[in-house]
């Protein structure tokens, strides 16, 4: 992902058979929020920490694709 504070994170690349791929995330999706926390208000490190989570944990990611969320 690419992140700049003040903007939602942008998915640049999704690896085949990755958790992102299995969840249906696609390149060019915008990550609007992670576990209810808006990404446009976070630093790059904070976004990474929320996405990584604890090993084996689940993360709820709200993405926008075009006009849909």
C-alpha cells in the first residue's frame, strides 16, 4: 500500500494467494478504515501496525472501489 497522511491508503499491489487476494482486495482500492479507524488521519507506521495485527488475528478493512464501499 501507499500512504500519505491526509488521504486514504492506496493499494498498489496484491500478491496472488495472499490474505488480501483471498479477501477480494484489488490494486487501486482505497483503504478507508481499518477496524473502524480512518486511515487518512494516521501515519504510515500506524496504518502498518493496524494492518499487521497480531499473528492469526482478523482485521476489518473498509475499502472503496470507485463509488462503492
